C-alpha cells in the first residue's frame, strides 16, 4: 500500500492517478494488479515473488516517481433520465434533504465531477464533488439487483452502476449510455481521472439513445 495522504482532494488524486498510470507502464515482473483509491495505491504481487524483492521494486519506483507529473483527462457528459421508475429513490432523497425533485436534479447537474477511482464492481466509478446538500444515507436494505446505468447517491458521493448488480445506493436516475466495456476496460466511456457532468434528459431522448 502506497499512501499519499489521509484526505480526499484533487491534489492527492492527481498523485494517485499519475503514480498508478506510470506504474502500469513499467515492466515489473510479478505484479498482478494496481488498485488506485482516493489517496493510496494498492499493488498486489504474484505469490511467488519474495516480499522484500517486491517492496524494493516499489521503493525504487517511488524514489524515481515524478510527483508533480500532470496526466491528461477526458471530459465526459452523462445524460440522465431522472425520477419515476428510472430513479425510484428520488423521493427518498427529497424527503431526507428537504429539497424538491427539481432542486435535487438542478444541483446534481450543476456540478463538474471528478472520477477518483474505479471499484466496488468492474467499471463502477467513485465520483467526487457532489453538492453536499444532496448527501443521503444508503438504503437500509440493499437491492438484490440494480439496473445497468443507474445513477445513485450514497452519503456524500454519487456514482453510476456500469453493470447489473446488487447495491444500496439511492437511485435517482438512469443513463442510456454504456459506461463500461468489460472486453476493453481502458477504452470505456468513464475512467479514473475523467471529469464528468450530468445532463437531465427527457424520456424521448433516453429512448432514442437506447435505440428503442
């Protein structure tokens, strides 16, 4: 585990993003995976690699790491159909926050977000920057199945379900766009380091984008 700090901030994210990106470019034999987080990077090694040798490799890379290297990012617009069966927990968010549905949607779409890392399930983006007035606790009982493309709120975070899976986030809408390609994850619509913006759309536009 390589830690860059204890906070959640864009500065620490940039270091995590750059370190992960550069590490993946290296030809270190025995690395199984690189797992970026909010302020740390977990590197897993093959069981046949000696611990001291693995740590020495990471230490060497750390010593040579260009900390301030600025990596490129993409800006991605996510169209969302809010409410009704596409966002069945929108009313719950309204009740908890004291906001109208229109105010929730307006505040959710007014922010430019940052994808801190991908986790929980393949392609699930952890997105920071949500308006704190929208913060709502997770569901007491998680759903056994959340539809693909669902946009949710959990505490002070928002996220998008890239595949059908169980989940306990408050679902406020759904995007018609596929955000993750399991066969080509690096070229998925949403990746670590991307800037996101949500846009409210109509049912007709949703259906057109889905190809109905």
